[in-house]
């Protein structure tokens, strides 16, 4: 897509003060943009302005730049008429004359027969001139939309319930569906059956009360309702229900009703049919309800209209997919800032929200870190336009790696007796600083799986000549041992083939990785050991690599793409709060992803700055010793220096060189030290024997000695070197006062 076209598409959106981009309901597409999409994507232009904008947004949203096939508009809809049909002006005049009303009012009445917004304005008195009682522009677009699958993602307080109450009422009074045949075989045309599903009772009550309050504004509409008692227009038992003379019904259910642990969830909703399904706060509705109640209805009656509205709660489930991955769904996205009175309420909202809750509750953002491990933006950025390589030389034409012979290569292996074994080949291009997926193979499980998998390891080892092979130790420990044994036995073979020469190296390349054990890293600054749980290291290393945009894989590998998206935090351990990773959907699996993470880990553990192989070498230096101190052996002196450096977190790995005399023992060191004193080579440090009620000056502790002496003592909070009063003690108990 050309740059100028992309710029014109951007004009169909708005960006709020927090950087969130959302669709502009008042936007008018540039004629050049409309012409481009009509020519290249065959969009309809004889329809309402909002339909033209919707087609352009939808095609652009799911357009894959790596695909040669052009995208098309997938949602099923009837489109909104551009205007009244030809000849309507005559009808308008007749209505105005016959009913004695202004032309504009007559036009509104005629327009209400085809436009849901005009119908609502006529029936409930809405007017754009009255800001207190008007339909907002984004609500108008939602009312007019005829798509059979709509996902509305909006922030709190944006008016979702109000807009949906209007839309459901429009369907109840105007939509006509066929409900079988009469005794003469003629089709029975009646109003639709509308199903409302909410996660909580309070939300269901709120929706029905909103619908009821609107109906009560129009006596003609109220007279069409046949349910309710006294002033109520609906019943609440056994389910919420409102019936109309035209055969329409609006029935409400709470998704928690009848949910059972045995998998028979759905309760009173199961077996229901509907022509319109409205799912309120859909992200909170249990998945089993959607699978056991909603999906069967859609499968039985594919023409059913389904509308889902929600503020995201952080998980990536069906609502996430309907909004961001399902091309047949029309998504409406509006943060709460779309409200005309946002400036009056934002200070209160900002002060009462955390950064995370503000993003989810009011910006209606899917916070991926709360549930998904790999963000969709990272995954999309990692996809590249190339196919898996046949050999190393392929790296030059396919991924632009000129020095492919010096490319670091690792292989990750994840064994699985059910799904087969995944082999993932990864290459690091030093000139680009990128990790490339070079090959991915699945060898299915069979009767002779072990032998086939061993042969595949030998084949890939010969083909790619990897630097490292990291294999899951859990299920494949015996295979790894057999491969090591085979590698060792070939060392003594004469006249080795090229395959044999590579197999001999397998004992040095093949590493068994245990997911449940710790891995040892080296701090690149201090050289200290860093322990990490094996599984957590794999995931954190992969996350860091994708987040930095350093990993690329072929866009055609849908398996890896889906597994990356499917990887989630299932829960957190109660004792350590560490995340427990797993699959959101077990049918998608995670075996290729595990193999990929093992291949990434191989290079990180063996070649990165955390491997311990690249620690800087320091130049030697001297440490000055206080001559006033009593004798300290070189051994203790070295330990004290070492501990002092560690205590002050001196950067770098360091060693202390000890200068020993004689045989190196402490006894001989002390004897030599005394000999030097007698010969006058060094001075003896003799303490002065002077009484004082204060600490003697020459016995004042040094800074380091003071720290050691004061640790866990009653004076540990005092300043180092501070004078301390020592109580005077007498040798005898007789009083020596001036009093007798």
C-alpha cells in the first residue's frame, strides 16, 4: 500500500491525549482514498459514509503486507442506504401536506423507515441540538451497522448499555423474521427472538430497566408490550422477559445460572433459540457458556445477529479474538475519552486509577502482560517474508546473511510421544544482530519413534553443523544417552565418513536441558552465579528476544505464530508468586514453541555475556595495609580484602594474590614476622599502657573493624569511631567519698 494512501487511511482515526488511536465516527474518506479502494479492493461506494469508512478500515486492519493475495471485506452485512430512494421527495411533500407538518419532520418520518437513528429520534425525541438528550456520533454508527457479527470494545461510562438498548428496541419493533408456516403453508412473519446474556444479575437488571424507561417515553410503543404487571413492562421469573404484540421477545439470562463442574453448564439457556444475541460485558462471560449455548445457536441459525460489548478485563479469549483476529467481525473501539464531557471527569478518574486499571477500564486496552506472554505486536514484528532454508548457503539470498559460514547455529528439540517431536533450527547472524529461524520439522510419533527421532538428530547435525543442540531431558533422556554413546564409539573408527565426523562432535554439542532444574548464569559485572529456574529462564529469554525485535521467523509458519499467541500465564504459585506458564488452548499446543525457546537458550547460555566466557580481565593493583595494626597472617589478610571488596560491591570478578613466606603455614608466617622484628627490619607495634576513662586513641577501631565489632551489638546504631564513656570500676568495694 502506497505511503500517501496510508496517510489518508490515518485520517479515518483519532488519537487521544494518551496516545490511543480509535476510529473517527465523523470522518469523511478522501475521494482519492475511496477511488483507490474501489479500484484495488472492490469496495461498495453506493452506501452510507460510515459503510465506506468501515470497509476501508477493515481491509487495512487485516491486510498482510507479506501476502501476495489482496484482502477483501469479510463481515456479512446488508450495508446502510446512502439516502432515501429516488422519488422520495414527492412522498415527503404528500406526508407533510396530509399530516400538516414541516417538510423536515416529514422527511425524518420517511427516513425512519430505513434508518435506525432517524427511527430513534422520531420515537424518543432525540435531537442533535439538545446535548442532554441526543445520540452521540459513535452511537449512531453502532445503531446503523448491519453486520451480523459486531464486537464493541469501549471504556467505562461511554454509554454502551444505552446504545445497545436502542438497537435492541429497533430490532424488536422493526426486524421481521420467518417463524415457520401456518396451516395453509404460508410463511409466518413475526418479530425476532432476542437473547440478552450478562455475567451478573445487576447488569441484566440495568439493561431491562434502560429498555423499559425508553419504551415508557412513547405511549404507542408502550401499548405494543404485552408482559408485565402494574407499572412494570417485563417479568423477572423464571427469566427476565419482555413480549410484544408483533411476536418479538426480549429474554435475559445471567451466564452464571446452572454452571456445573461436570461440564453441563448453561442452565436455563441451553436449548434456546434466537435471531439476535446480545452479550453484555462479554469478556467476563465463562467460556463454557459461550461454547454450550451461543455456539450451537449460531451453528443452527447462521443468520443470527450477534453483538458483543465489553470493557477488556485483561485476558485473551474469545472477545480478544473477535476484536483483533476475526476478520468476519466488525470491531468498534472507543476509549472513554470519546465522551464530550471527558475533561470534566478525567481528573477524578486518573486519581482513582492505577496505570494498569486506567488502561483497561477507560482506554479499553487488552493488557497482554496480565495474561498473554508474547504480545501480538511482537509476534507480528517477528514475522518475515521468507521460507525455511534448505541449507546454510540459502541464508544469503533468503535472509541477507552474507557471512553464513560464521553464523552461530543451534537446534532445539522437544520430544513428545503424542504430538511427535519438534526440531527447531535457529541461526544468529552477527552482522545483523538477529536470530533467524532456519528450519522447523515435526517427526510424528510411531512404533519406532525413538529410532526415527535419533536419525533426525543425526541428519540435522550433519546438515546444519550446529554449535549447540539443546534437547528436552524429560521424555528424551534415553535417546540423548544413546546419541552420546554412538558419538563416543565412532571416535575410534577408521576412515570416517563426513557424516561420522559430524556425529563424533555430537557428544560435545548435544546438551540435555531439564525444565524443572535450575540453570546457572554468570553476572557479567561481578562474576557471581545467578540461579534461574529452567522453565522461567527459557520463557524470559524468549520474551526479551522478541520484545527487542531480535527474532525472525517465516510468515508462512502459522503453527509457531498460533503457539506464540496461545502461550499464557495460567496462574501464579501461592508460595513464590512465580508465574506458571501454559497453553490457553491445548489443541493448538506449544511443542514447536518449546523447541524454539530451547534453541534460543542454547545460544544465550553458551555464547552470551551471561555464559561466563566473556568476563573482563582486570589489571592487578596493590592494597595498602595499616602498619599500626597487630599482626595478621597473609591468609586472613587476603580473606579480609576479598570480603571487603564484595561488601562494597566492587564491579568485576576479582582475585587476591597472597604473598607467603616459608612453607605458607600461619605458624611459620608468625615466626618469620617475629624474626624480622628482632632484626629491626620492621617495628613492633607495642600498645601504650595508659589508663583513661575514654577509649585509647591507638585502640580506636578503623572503619571496617568498627563495622565488624558493632554488628548486632547494642551500639550498632552509633557512629563508627564515636567516643564511648566507660564506667569507672574500683578494685575494692570500700567507699572513698568526702562524707564520713
